[in-house]
């Protein structure tokens, strides 16, 4: 299957998840905006969807007029498209791929966006002990082929690819905003973090245009700013396997990212291998597993959700507790799903019986 086809299959699944998320992103209708005790123009809810980064992005926002909403949508989606041109590994002309072409040579001055994403990639690689590592791309490629051909990657190729992996081979020069990839042939894959950064940036662009209350959904990963007017928070459905109880969170000024192998996996010798790879062993992550992380930055939530998918469920939870991180792990145990949550994640659960009943009624319809 071509990467593009694979992506479109992913879109279908994520689109289904998105439907659930939007269904429960409550807060429609008119609301009064109050500024310094004085009523100003009522804010109205607007929503728009576009296809970007191989998935669907949906923005819900509250604006005083259709004109204001339209120009805010345009600016936010333009930023996401700009970031796709910078961060994509599919587009041969992306800034990322131009940087990779310089691997083994001297430092390259990069855009602020690319620098920030690489800087955070290295930080998360360090704190996760290399479970998250954007230099894993040569190995990811072999596993992509393994999924298409339904057989294990060739051991010689895997060995060669693993020699190119290691976040310590990325050298950052903050003063010059430059990056050096030390080893020839190194390749970077921002698939585990780039979408999160795009969500942060979309929220930022909206804020700069005076849009305080917004939700940006990129294929099931969601960033929110202030709650809808008059509400305590955005109510978000976390993507879950179909047979498990839905999880609803109440969120404001934060983001939630979910990593999982709901669609992209291969079964070899009776074992299920995910599209996420353990960079330390070169072997794809085993078993159905889904990890959601809430963090004030969507970029960090995205990277950590990928990192925790590499850990086993218990280690993921221990990491979350140690770092006071809001994380949920759904793992299969003896044919049944077990849902594990860190205390910080538990605190974000929607507990309002009235809201939960309303959500249940709306999903049953
Ligand atoms: P996500 O859906 O955010 O978990 O990202 C998954 C994508 O990140 C994969 O499709 C790969 O492109 C890339 N990836 C896979 N394993 C890792 C890893 N251990 N660290 C960083 N990126 C990874
Ligand atoms: Mg991720």
C-alpha cells in the first residue's frame, strides 16, 4: 500500500473519531461576551473542516461575526498548511527533507517552526530515555514496508537502519537557530509530534486575531483555548476502542493527544505490531494499545503519547505519575481492555451526571 493510501485509510478511522469529538464539543448557540462589565456583541459558534497533514482538521470558534470567523479560519488553516510544507516527510521539498539531505555535513540554519519542533523532539527523547526519537525514520520505513508485505523487515536492512538512529546525533545551535545531523544518511520523522505543533500554532493564530474560545481538532488530537462562553470547559471525547466505555474530559487552555494502533498494524506470527517503533530495539511496538496524554502544549502531548506507547502499560503509568502527567493507557489483557489512568488524568474526567446523560442521549440518537 502506498503511504498515501495508508493515510487515507487512517483518515476514515480518524474521521469517525472526529465525529464523536465534535458531537460532544458542547457550547453551541448565542452567548453574551462581557468586557469590563459591559455587554458587547454576542459571540456565535462557527465550525469549519479542511484536509491537512494527511488528515482532517476541524476548528470550532466563537466570534462576533461571520466575517471575523471566516478570516480567523483562513489564517489558522493557512498556518497549518505552511507547517505541513515545513515538517512533512512525504513532501520531498519540505524544509525537513532539505535538512535531511544535508545530513553528515555542517549546521543548517532553519525556520523558527522547524527549530522549535526539533528542540522539543530532543527534549522529549531525553526525558523518555529514547522511547521517543525522531531519528527513527529509517526503521519506521522498513516497518511500513513490513505492513504492506506482511512479513518481518529484512534483518540486514534493519541492522543498517538502526545504525542511523539516535537523537544524540542531532546537534542544536540555539544562538544561530541551526541544526546539524551528524551522520550521513540520517532521516527525521516528525509524524509523532508535528501535528501537535500545528494545533498549538492554530490556537495561537486565532488568539492573535482576538478569538479567545476555540477548539482545533487534527485527526482526533485536540487543542482548546478558553471554554465556550458561559461554560466551565470544552467537553472532549477521548478516542477509545469501540467496546470500551467512552471517556469524556473537561478541558480549557490545554490539549489532548492520542496514539494508538487502531488501524495501522500488522499481525506476524500471531503477534500484532503497531506503526510505532521502539527506537532502542528497532522492533515495532507489540499489542493493541492506546495512549492519551493531556498537556498544556499539544506538541508535547503528541510526542509524549507516542513515547508512552513504546513503554509497556505499567511503565507508561509509572512515568506519568513520576512526571505528574495526565495520561490514560488502554491495553488488551486476556482478550479484554484494561483502562489505566494517572491521578492527573482522573482529575480531568467529566463527572457531571447531567452532562454525561445528555452526551449519552446525543450519541444514541
Ligand atoms: P503518533 O500517531 O503521534 O503516535 O505518531 C506515530 C508516527 O510517529 C509514526 O507513524 C512514525 O511516523 C513516527 N514514530 C513511530 N515510532 C516513533 C518513535 N518511537 N518516536 C518518534 N516517532 C515515532
Ligand atoms: Mg504523537
